C-alpha cells in the first residue's frame, strides 16, 4: 500500500516549504533542519536460550529550545535512523503547536516486540537505558512509549534510570503504568485528542457529527480510542478499522453492516493490535484487504498507524464523500498526496496537531510527577480537551488569516514559537 519514502527527507521538505513562506533567516532554518544531537549504540542481550543477540539502539534530540526533548521509543522491524530523525523533528513542532514547554526527541530499536519473551523485553529496555542514562532525564530528555512499546516497558526503564542515578525519578519517563508514576487518562489521550480536533473541524465546516461516518487505519492504541471517541463523544458511526496481523504479517480491514463496535474489537485484540479474525467473523464482521479502509464511503478518514499510508497512489482511491483527513499517525500523508487533498478541498488536520494529545498528557504526567500529586481521569481529560481545542483554534486562525493549508498553518505557528524561544535564549 505504501510507497517507499524517506521520512526525514519528507519532514525536511515540509519544513523548507514553510520556512520560505515565513521568510525565515536561512541560517536559522539550517539549524532547525538538523537534529541537535544523535545517538546510535549497540545493545548485546542475553536471550532466554543462552545466546547473545546484538540489537541497535537510537535516540535523536532534535531541539530543546523550548524545554527538555520529548518523544517516544519505537520498537519496529523497519525502524531506521532517518525515521527517528523525522519523528524527533515532528515532535519539536508537536510540542510547540500544543504550546507545552518541551522540545522534540525520538528513540527506537529495529525489532518486532512480538518475537521477544517478557524477560527479553525487560533486558532490552534496561540495556537501552544503560546506554542513554547520562543523556536523558526530567530536565534533559523524557522518553515515552510508542509503536511496539508499552507502559510496563516504561516502568522498567524508569526503574533502571532510578537505580543508576540513586534516587526515585518517575519524571524521567512518561507513559508509565498507573500506580507506578503514570497518569490516569494517558491510555485514551492520543485517540481522544484526535477526536477533539475532529470535533472542532466539524464545527468549522458546519458538519453534524451524529450524521458522520469515519474510516480508520490501524487498531493500536490511537485508533482504538479514536474509534471509541468518535462514537461516544461525537455520536458518529465507524465504518471500518484496519489492523496488522502479526501471525501472517498481512494487513486486513474490518467492517460491519451496523458499524464497527470498537469496544468489542478491543476485547478480541492482542497487545500488538492484531484482531482475532475468527471471533470477528462470528460477530458478523466482513474482512477485506488492508488497503480497503482508504476507499470507504466516509466523511472522515483517520490514518492512525504508520507513515506514508496516504500517498500519490492511494490518495486516488479516497471517496468523494470525504471532507476531513485527521492524521492520528505520524507522517501518514506524503507531500504529493497533500497536493491532491488541497486540490479536492479536503480539510486536513496535520499529524503534529491532531495526535498531540499523547505528548500533552505525557507533559501532564511529568507535572504530576514533579508535584507528587495526581489528578483524576476527569481532570486530565478536561485539561487535555482545553489544550487541544486551543491548539486547533490557533492553527485554524493562522490558516484563515494567511489563507494557507492547515499543515502549513500548523508549521507556521510551531516554527514561530521555536524561533521565538531561540531568540529569547540568545541563540540567534
């Protein structure tokens, strides 16, 4: 489905286009085109069978102009340094557009989590921290879970860091389990944040959410809660979700004549987002190929899995009914596809605005760690709604004022704030 892309080149192309629109000083632009720091290291791990397997670890810190670097750690078989660079850069814009005092970072290990035992995962988590602990911390760089990693893994990482520095330091990692320094509401945060921005876009477009249909790609954490939120918070209908089946390594699309019930699908989904096909069929679900989601007759498309899924080829399959593309995933739309969406007048909610709910609630988790006082789930989600709504409206205001595409407007808001911080700190 996806064409071969270099995510970092795509991130730089997006940045370069907006830098020209902002008439940004070329010297300042050159600083922001590249990460501030990069780390690559080997991780020899003793496997359960007694053998030693060598993994590769990455961490990229793109910018800390507005605060400590912030960003997840991805475990994915196709992880590359360029992907991590791109995601670190997008995190800089994400924290900035959400107006939280953090910068951008990202980490990764090229590995399929499903191939490791629980004890092997723990050893790999602790080994990653053993390599990086001097360059992460609550005031330096704060990792979090991402594709292929879990709250439990973050708990192990936090514990390893605390042992190395000699004091309990929950704020070094976010996305930890509740009861182990984690925040209530973090599980729902990214998916619900997507829906808060969809709600505001529908207000702008004068759409009735209760008469709207969404099609989602992916059924990991983001898409699960985006689907639940689209139904429970907006009163809409979900036409389909897709998922990657880790057993046969193939993507599938699941739809139902009465609309998808995401809570039921959650109950038959494993920790890696693979839906049980036998149980789904028994419940009346139709299972199609993994590409089918993008062609569904829907008002809202939510690509919520990997980068590059809406590209020059797949964009041609999007239904004429679609009015909104809400990017739950990082970098799901290529520049070529962007041009096609612009030409059709489809309203885009760009990734680093749309899916900023996760990092915003991670920031809330850090605040609670610092206070050693924890909010209720209701308080967390209310604060998240306020932050996401304010962020959306600041980008929409820029889009309308400058007459530019929403992605360009989001970059203009985000880059402007980062450059301002660099000026205030005397860097430029």
